[in-house]
């Protein structure tokens, strides 16, 4: 996975460099090569300096400062010899990368110097006969200032994007941990309550309750380890979501152990993509955990159906309705977030005839070859 990511980033970087070089060549052709040079030596110098400037722009993603130095110096030298009318566009492109990598303030101190020089030229110097040159100098300063500002804004946007991604990842991890612990601890609490409060509980029944508690705790610890591995970059969702029918059966067994008669109807779920298996498993388990803890239900129906277009998930019970479903918790919110990530629709509420129903529809995207993404 790391190797594939490295190859993908390298390919993207090569693509960016290619685009930069092509754009730079166009600028050189328009603003450099159109300048007449009667001396063949000057034409060779012009071409050489243009190649150096293009090289600087090409290096801006790998070595921003070196790239800017090459583009800036070559353009200035060419301008001194009258070989270009480039207002430091190539240098500005390279400077944009310097600012995007190291810039902190949109208005850097050197910009004040550029502004002062421009003001002195405009107000105090006699530029009669060299208006075009002075105008090109001022335009070059504006180009560099704009390039720097845009680079800093790019850096700020990138940092905000990274911060938002980190927040989203923390929310995802919190949601997963909540799903794991709320289900297992709720079921363990039920089993422990049975063992502690039922008088005359036989040794066989006590051992059965203890085995159930052991199984739930071990399963939860294993899943938490999987989640922690995922935060370190290991894609392990498929490890605990590969056998969705077994996971649904395990959830139904937990509900039965808690005194809720549970039925599972699942069709077409064997070849679902990993993300859909994970989401389906989490939705069903959280809904069952809620009804065990809050509803007082005696019956629960779990229905999962996958077609070519979507996956529908429905969990229905005959409990008290929504008077305490998810009160003060994040269960329903987490389910809604999971469904939103896959572009689906989510509903939860009391049924007209009593009881509570959680339902979700997850649209399935198709690849060009007909397989699910």
C-alpha cells in the first residue's frame, strides 16, 4: 500500500512538472523568442537563458528556492540584454511554490521594499524615454507580490484541509469506538445483570453467561485492535467485515442472549464492497444495541437486501418507540454520519403500530466493467 501510494504521488508529480514545462515553453516562445536579435550570439544566449528559466520552473515542486533563483536570474539577465519582455512570469510561478512551502504571511517584508521602489520610480525619477522599461519593472514587482500572496493562500488552504481531515479522522475513530464499546458493554451488562440478579441460577447457566461475557469482551478487544491498526495506515476494514452474514448472525445471537427474539433476513450481501459491509454491520449492531438498552423490546427483525443499485438495511423492534432511543448519546448521529459518507438516506422513528424502526438505503456505484466500486 505504501509502495502504491509512493508510485501514485510520483506519477502526479511528473504530471505537474510536465504541465509546468509546457506552460513555461509557451511563455518563452511568446515573450522571449519574439524579440528580434540580429546577432546570432545573442540569439543563442536568449535560447540558453530561456532554457534555464524553463528548468527553474520545472524544478519548483522539488527544489522551490533553486527553481526560483534560476528563473529569476535568467529572466533578469535576459531583460538587461533586451532579450525578453517577460515581467518575471516564470519567476513568479517558481516563487509561488516557495511561498506555498515556506510562506507564513501573505504580505512579506520584501513586498514593502518593492512598493517603495515602485513609488520612488513613479514620483521622483525622470523616466522620460524609458517609460516602457519602468512599466515593465513595476509590472514585474506586482507579478512577484501576487505570486507570493497566492502561494501563501495555497499553503493556508492546504493546512486547513489537513486539519479538517484530522478532525474527520478523529470523529470517525470516535464513532467506531463508540459503536464497538456501546454494543459489547451493553451486552456484557445484560449478561452480568442476569447472573447477579436471578436467584437460583444454576452453575451451567452461570458458566454460559460468563462464557458469553468472555466472548463479547474478546471480540471487542480484537475489533479495537483492528481500529487502532487502521489509524496507523493499515486497511483492515476488510478483516472484520469479510463475513457479513456471520457478523449479522453474531449480532442476532447477542440480542437473543439478552431476551430479544431476533430474526435475520439477508440476501445478496456476499459480494458487497468492504465499505458497504462495514457500514451495514455497524448500522445493524448499533440499532440492536439501542433496542437492548432502551426499548424493552421482545422481538427484533433485521432485514438486509442488496441489489445491483443499492443496499437496504432495516431493523425493527416492538419496544416502546423513541422515548429513550439514543437519548443523550451519539448512536443515531453516528449511524446518520455513516450513511451520509456513502451518499445514502437514513430514517429512524416510532412506527404507527408501536415499536421503533431504523432504516437506511445505501446506493451502489458501478464501475465501467459492471462490478461494484
